[in-house]
C-alpha cells in the first residue's frame, strides 16, 4: 500500500513517490492541483505544479504565478516510480481526480467532485483500473444532504428569475464566483435576458467560453445599469452595497448549505436554492461502493464518523484524513 | 368531507417560504376561506396558532424531545448519537432533521406512505397521546402516525405537537389577522372574540358563521392575563391617574368560583387547582357567588409573606403532603375581579371593578391588595421601599380608568421592580443554536471563578446558561472569536478557553443541589460583553453565596401598620 500523509493545511503527500496532491510544501517533486478553488490551490504561489489546461488558466487568473505544466484528462504522466492520470471530477471547469498507480499499489484522490457532474464541467469519470486506496472529500457528510436533480434545480433557478422579473423585481443569485456562478449563467442562457455578474466572477467567465461553455448574454456588474437585469454575486456582496441602489430586489442563495430553513432567516434572502458543486451523501456512498477500495480515506468533512458509520454498514474499511472542511462550497 | 392534514402542511410550508407578513396572511386567509367544514376550520386555526390542543383545554401531548428523536432514529434505523445528533446540529431543528432523514434514507422511506390523514385524524392522534402515559406507548403511537404521513407532514405534526411556534414566521397575531381577512370581519372584533374564547379555532368558526358577537366569557374557561410593562420603558406622565399596589413575590393565579366549584389557573392558563387544597378549602368555606378573581398565591406564615423560593416547593406538586402544607402554607390575595353573577366586568374601569371587589372581600372576608394613591415620584419611591421591606418585589402602578386588557402588555399596568442582580462571568461552553439560530453558536454556559476556593479543583465552574440579551452583531463577534479559542468539541458543544467575559444579569438566585455550584440563576441573560475585563475579574462562588444569603436574610416586615393586603 502506498503511504499517505497529510500535512495540515498543506494538503496530501505520498512521500515514497514524492507526489503531492493539492499540496503546498516544497518537498514533493510532483504536485497535482485538482482545481482552481482557493482551498485547493497551493499557498505557495511560486511552486511548479501539474493541472488540466482550464485549471491552469483559472489559477493564473486568480493570481498563481508558479509554473503550471498542463496535463489533459486520460493522458498519463510517468515519473519512473509511478503513473499519474487525471480523470474529470465534475465539480467545476477543469476539476480533476488524480489517479496514482505504482508497484506499491494505487491511490485515487478526488479533490472536490460531483456526480452526476456539473453541466459546466468536463463530466465525471472513474478509472477502470482497481483503486486500492480512495481519498475522498466528504463536504456534505450527513444523510440530511440529498440533492434534487439538475433538471429540478434548473427549473427553480428559471422560475425564480422569471417570477421576479415578471413582478418587477431584479433577481440576484448569490453563488460562489467560480463554478456555481457560471453554472447558473449556463442554466439561464435560454432566457436571453441580460445578466450582470460581479467583477470577481466576471474575469473568469471567458475561460469557460474558451473551453466551449456558453454562458449567454452577460456583462460585468455595473451599479448604474444593473436594475432589471439578472444579477450574480458572491454571498458577501449584499453586505458591501451590491445593487443597494435598486429598491426592488429579490435574492436567492444558491448553495448546498442552502438546504436548511434556518439559513433563510440568517441570510435574509427570499429563496434558497440548494445547488451544490459537491456530490451528496448518498452519491458519496455509491461511489465508494462502486469502487470497492481496500480503504477509503475521508477528508474535508466536519463529520467523518457519520460517513464511517455508513461505510462500516456496507463492510467498507475507512479512515479519516483530517483536513477541515471550509464553509466555501 | 374532512380536509387533509397534508394540505395544511403544504400551506404551512408555503407560509414559511413566503417573505412578508401580509403575503403570509393572504395565503392563510385563502386557505381558511376554502375550508367548508367547521370542525376542519377549527382544527386548522388551532394547529397553526396554538398547537395540538386549544390553549384553554389544558391538555398536552406530553412527548419529550428525546422521545421524538429516539423514535425517529429507530424509524430510520440509524444510531441516535452517531448520526441523528450531528444531523440535528447541522440543521438546527429536530423536526426538520426528521423530515430530511425520512425523505432521504431508504430504511425510512420503506416505512412511510402518504396515508392522506384528515385534520380530525391528526387531532385524534394528539388526543391518544394525551391520554396515554409511558414512553414506550407514546413511541408506538408516533411510529404508527409517522408511517401514514409524508415527511413534510411529519415535520409539522411534530411542531404542532410541541405547542410552541411552528417556526414559519406566523404567530397568533397573524392567525387572528388571517381569520379577519378570510371572512371579511373587523379585526378588532376577531381579536375580541379570541380574547374571550381563548381559542383560535372557536374564533375562526364564529367569524365564518358571522357569530363573533356571540363570543361570551364563560366560567371555568380561563382568560388570558393582563400583563404589565416595566416602568423604565414607559414614560409616566400623569402619576395621579394611577394607583399603586405592592407587587407580590408569588405566583399569578386566576380563580374561577361558583359556590363549591372552584378552579385555579396559572399564568399559562393551566389548571393548578389540586396543588393548593388550602385555597380550595378557603373559598369553599365562604360559598361565594359566581366570581373570577385575578390575584397572587403567596407563602404566608406568621403574618409575613415569604420568598418565592419557598413557594417553589409547592409549585407543580399535585398532591402536597401534610408536612408540605404546614411548612409552606399559601394564601390567595385578590387584586382584580373579572366576573360577577353572570356578568363579565373586564370592560369596566379598574375603579369600578375595585369597588365591587372590595364589596365582596368585605362580605366574605377575603384578602385583597392594599391600594395606595400616588401623586408624585416621591410617593412612588416611598411605597416602593415599603414594598421591599415587606419582602415584595416592588410596585404595580395601575391606570384607574383602564379596562382589563387581557392578554395585552401595555402601559395601563406598570411594574416598578428592584434592579435584578448581575455577575461578571466567563464563557465556558458554546452550544449550537436551533431554529432561527441554527448553524450558529447562540447558547452559552457561563462560569464563575473558584480558583481560590478549596472546595473545588477547577478554575471555573458553570453558574448558568444564557441565550439572549446580545445583539446580532455581538453574537457574530462571539462566533468569530470562539473559533480561535475552541479547545474541544463534543457534538454541538464547544469547550472554550476561558477568555470572553460577560456581565450576566438575572432575576434571582436559587439553590440547586444538582449543579456543581449548588445554585442556579433565574432568567440569566447577557447584560454586556465585557471585552474590557479579564478572567481574573470574574466573580466568585463566594460572591454568589453572599448574594443569595442577603436575599434570604433580608428582614421581612410582618404585615402591620401599612400592610401589603387587607384581610379583616
């Protein structure tokens, strides 16, 4: 079995193979970055890393200045000791699972993932080869989390936008500016209604278009002209005056965390749309069952015990690699 | 044809998801209007605003949170501690957790199917819970009920059963509003009918049938109590329009009497008759006409009103022993008369009611409060000091020409109270909140210092748990801060490094042997977060003991020259 260590917030290290996974330390020869969300990008912005072409481009836009060696899905890298292949993770554009094969055995590291995949990602695919050790994120690690189908959520998003506009309100979708924001724009493209997106998300949109995802008729948020358009902003935006000049707005919070009633009161929003870019609890169990690894390592979760409880029931051995989950979904 | 409970649950969910009180009222009004059957309407209004039973019924389903949670875990075939508890912590509401688990887990899904139960069938289930005792039997009833409901229904079934808020942002006032709107009746008359009947269900039916004017007060149906506002919050301009009474350190009580038939009701309108046999005997001996008194039960011994702490030994004891009766004898002191000889008096002025009350008290030899005229702030001060000397809480100022505003807390009655105590304490534990505060740490265990106390090995021990008194900003600030000082995590509870100091305000100190400190505080709440204090500034257990002793040792003047109440 390949030895797996975790180094606090620095990510995961396979020391025998000198491989780092979403790793920030400088003691690994090969570092693979699963996707361009801040909690997975290296803290050391000058490292040399491997990533898919879209992830590479998104990392650049978000300030990473080290060398990024681009690797396409399904095209393995041989290090002499190991063979590494990236598989599409379905989380956001460019997101990849890292599959490591060696004489010591194999490891699949998910990064963040979602299945069924986000329509604004390259899909989701597991390796055909045997996975000995499976390192999986478990952000939504309780049986209270079960997502609606993409079609249902798309209808909710559409309905919220069109009802608000019909009633004379400007709809605001609060969604994380990389991934969720573009997914919502993609969902809404058929409405042909102008969209304005907050600046931090705006500068990432053309990367999606470059890689073939249509985001519809959009422009950067402009306070003076935003009224009556569909607005997309991160959840912190309303506190900082976003669209505060528009009197009649309705706000929808779009997140996996939007699945409890208390959030509605806390966030003072008009609607909660539980759209997540992670897989739900039951999908997680299904993936584990499908892979039948020797060992499941659970990371990025507040409740490893619960996942382990359910995996035990299925006779799957598991352990906890304690990387704290972040609230950023 | 009786209406389905499912449609009520859907209505409640829509109300929850709708923002704005008027929009919520509109939804409920439409729903009420479409209920053809009277009994359905009665139950729907009651379920939305009161709970499983009408407030005046005095009934409760009496199913504990733990019973519900354990049964739900069994229904899902999951471990309670391992799975249910963390799920509830994440969501912040047990009933919502149950809804989701029932929707998601295959083991639970296999057990329920939509049985399309009617409102009446739901009422019957609550009734069954009321008459059944024992956890096992109650759990069996829950299990059966849940197996015939959708998870959405189960969620609201549980919330209604609790009798608290449905947590849909729709309280009694809104239900009254919706009834008024549904049947196009004047809001004031709907409100009046509700006050009189004490029942939202009856009110809705009266409104539907155009019978609001028939709402009449009946003996042995308790009326909501008139409440007092603290004087600090109300500017009193014309003191001479008020009269003063001493505010007793006792228990509010409404006595309904018709000759030998007597019932006593507490502040929350529960029957407490059997707890106080000496009051029953007292009234029986006098063979009163039909009357309703508002008054106070106090421990009264050797011509002295004794502290509330002693009355507590009698509260909740349904069949007090002879010993208890002789140790803590109680007296009912009347201060208002609400009904006499078939006529409600609450529309009369206080002066008029008082006149009649005094007549009856004279005739039948009953204790009634002393009333004092006041003309100036100095009078208030002097009377206040005298009340404290009697061991009473302070003064009540009552507007002479006010009607009995049942269920209202306005400025017709004002209370002048001794400032309550406060302690400088340190936050020891933070607990995840529920309901509106789900997902935040909103409840805190506060500690006092025992580091120089040879009886303890710890540095701090808990003295109380507080979950209010802070602003939203302060709560956010604390939540931010506790992330950095969390030492350990036990499910929903965080053990914190002692650091954040809180000035804790409370109403009273009571002995409680089951706590580490040996004392508990009554109504503890944040007065201020004291970022300026350090843990070395925390008050000590010795301070608490001293405060308690002071309260007990306070000289209580026997009733003498200027008595708190008159009893010929």
